[in-house]
C-alpha cells in the first residue's frame, strides 16, 4: 500500500504546532497495522503513526518549521494485507508563545478539519 492524501490545512501563522488526528483499521479482520503521517507541502514530515485495532485512537505530534501559506497534510496508508484505514478529527493547534519559549507551550485550537 502507498500513502494517499486525506486532508490538508493551510497554515495561517508562524509558530509551533500540535497536530492531532484519530485513526483506525476499517477492515473486519485486521491482521496488519494501518498508518497515518503528516506531510508538509506534499513531502513526508512527521513521524509515521499506526493503528492496530478496530476503534479510533488519537495520535498527536508537535511540529515546527512552518511558514504562513504552508500546506499541512494528513496522508493515510492501508495495511499490507489490504486492511482499510479511516481517519477523523484532523486538528491543528497553534502555540504563539512558543516562538519565544518552546518549553512553555500554550496551544490554542485554531483549525479543525474533521
């Protein structure tokens, strides 16, 4: 299986971002994990996240290095045995105080793309 773009959000500001999404296997008999990964302008950027069960699990990742106008994307990949993947609640949180002090995050929910 290969990754396919699921959703994307246009980055409005500089800063540190927390990305969250829910992922699950949508197959009746899951044998292998399915995957989700954050991309930046079509290039893999975040850590590959996986799900191994039926039932949504929330994945979260803190990322930086985005400029206003950057496309933050959620890409999904089914399992090698043909397992189907589903996602929901693709959310972006922005930390404007972290620009000055990354150790004191104050993430605010600025975008939701279910």
